[in-house]
C-alpha cells in the first residue's frame, strides 16, 4: 500500500533475514513482504537495487517493472567490493568496482557489513550520476550514529562499541564479526541482550548466536541480558567458551554492576540488544564509571 501511495522510482533491498518472525510464519514469508517494494516501483523507468549476495533478494529481479542493478561482495554484480581490508570497529578500505572502473575507497563506519551498505548506496546514487569521487568525499565524514555502532574510547585504554539501538540474529552476527576483527585489544567482551519478536525460533536463534561468538575464537567473554539471551550464554559454552567467562543477568542494571568491576585497560566491549531490553543503560553506567572528568571525548558520546 505504501508503494502505491509513494510510487518510488528507486527501491533498494539489502537482505532478508530472520527478524520479526513473531509476525511471519517463515523467512520466505518475510521475503515475499520485502518483494512488494520491488513489485510496486514506478513502472519501466524505475530502478531496483538488489543485493546479489543474498539469494532471496537476488531472486526479486524478475519482479521489477524496470531496470535492475545489483551489488555484492561474494557474487558477481554490476557494483562490487574487492581487496577488502577489514579494520573492525575502525572501519575498512576496499576496491570499488563499477562501470566507471576501479578505485580504492576508505570507509570510517565500522564493520564488514557496512561495506555492503556502502555498495547499496553507491549503486542507488549511480542512478543520478553520482560516482566514486563524490562518494569518497562523503565517506570521509561518515560516522556511526548514536547507539548504532559508535566507538566510545575510555581514558584507561578500554573501548566500547555501542550498538544498543536494536538487534536481530543477522545484525548480532555482523557485529560479533566486527568485535572479533578489531585489532590491538587485550580482551573482547560480547554483551548481548535478548532479541525480541523472533517467535518460536527465538531460543534456537539465540543459541546459534552464542555458538557463533565462541567459534570466532576471538571473543573472551559472553554476557547475556534478559529472557532468551540465556541461550546465547549456553550456546557459547556448548561451542567451547569457558563457563567461567560467561554470565547471564535478568536486567541491564545487574549486568552493568558486574561489568563495572570486570572491565580493565585494553578491553573492547560490544553492547547490543533489542530496544525493549534497554541495553543503553549499560553503556551509560560504564561511561559514568570509566570516563574521568574532562578526559572522555564528548564528541563520541551522542545520546
């Protein structure tokens, strides 16, 4: 109904993943809902921008009424990234391949998943003739917004990735990869709140998230907060993480009290969870505890 009202000229679909499963019977049903955007584009003059790396999204192409442009990292596409240098929370660099040619781009926004988002934006921007040169000038100034992957540094050498705005299984995996890939830290601590709206698949999806964290071999602590996040802890221990390096807390306040004593110089924390869990309370508590007056960069604290 929204596409019938707006009649968009360009539609972008980045991925289909198990989110909001409480309201859908399967991931395939989520895909059908997202496909409606492509089917509702504004006729033959419209452009569908699709992620070639996601098989469900790539399959939307025949349903587009106009032109289809694809982007990707793993699969062949019109717009691609290659020779990726993943710096974790510090950003990335990659070769951008497009009909214009090949150019090296720097991206300050953290995480490998941000490269896919950048490719989606570059592909959509190409519709209006915006190329790599213009994009790089924008990428140089991009920073993660508050509670969406912002990097907070403390005066004692510890740091925190604040991604507490929301969570889903795919997003948690992407941020866990980011945590594991960030160099030059002594310990990496995952603090994961319950992911909501996952229906009957919730326990399994939480458990798989914990297993993934443990199997990176780079996550030293896993802390779950509220509800089914207990399954994250259990999954991590089942996949090989020491039970002495895992904890579950019912509330963010309890988790914050524990973390205030756990965090030491050289630690990197990732705090992530659905909005209903209020994981930002953990972030605020750690700022209050570990940021000495006048020593913490207020430009990096954007609440």
